[in-house]
C-alpha cells in the first residue's frame, strides 16, 4: 500500500460513562430517562402476545385455519401460539354457529381461560345467529359471554379476521376491552367507597 492510500480512522475511544451499556445523554449533559405508567407497559406486552383458543364449529373454522397459515403470517402480530387448552390461552375466537347445547360449554371454556381474557366473535352465526333464526341457535354469543370484537361475514375472509385481531390489539393498548373496562369500573367503585 502506498502513502496516498486511504487509511481507516481509528475507532473513537469510549470514555467514562460511554459505550454500549451507558445511558444516553442530552446535549446539556443530563441523562435521558424513559417514564411510563406500568399499565401502559403491561398493555403493550399483552397486545403483542395473544394466545388464541379456536372454537371452530362451522365453516368459519376453515377460514380460521387459513388465517393461521403462512400466507397471512399472524406471527407478525404475536398471535401465532394457538393453544387448545383454555388455561393456556387468553383469546377466545368463536368461529361458527353456537347452539343452545354448546353455549354452556363455551361459557365454561371462557371461565377457564387465563385473565385478562378477550373474545372475538367470528362470522355472522356467532355474532347474530346468522340465517339460523331458530329456537336451538344462540342469537349472538354476547348473550352469554362479553365480546370485544365482532368480525362479520359468512364466512369472513382471513383478511377480515386479521383486521379483527389488529383492532383487538389497538383496544388492548388503549384499555378499551371488556375486561379492562370491568377492572377500571371496579377500581372506581372501590375508590368511591374508600374515599
């Protein structure tokens, strides 16, 4: 190499308080701190780690299977860990028709789920009973369990269910789910009694 070749400059030396593990500093020398509420941090973690329990009882179950395939890549949203045990899941996706005989089973599954628990009603049959206007079909699962997101369609497309999951994540982040509202109401009632 000749003298006219460009030589790389030496790396800057890290002084005291500098380096990869050091706290960042503002131009005036003060440190930068991240402050947040614990609930916001917890909601951010919950929103990106949904563990769905699929309750597919009709053709919507097929669309749910398609939704879980690599084409839609639900793992981008942190909801790819499907659990078939209610004790290991926090998101119940009711996909299909629920009859009066199945409603107690659905309620039991919901009650066995880990808290906080969320519910997506997928398809017109789960949302409103669909075209089954009969005595033996539940006319909407919200008669038995609280529902956070309704995904309409007969059957809804996987894209619609994906949009429902994203909507649920936004609701979790803002604290607008049924569970979060119930907790907030309980805290407000305790504060009113105590204060």
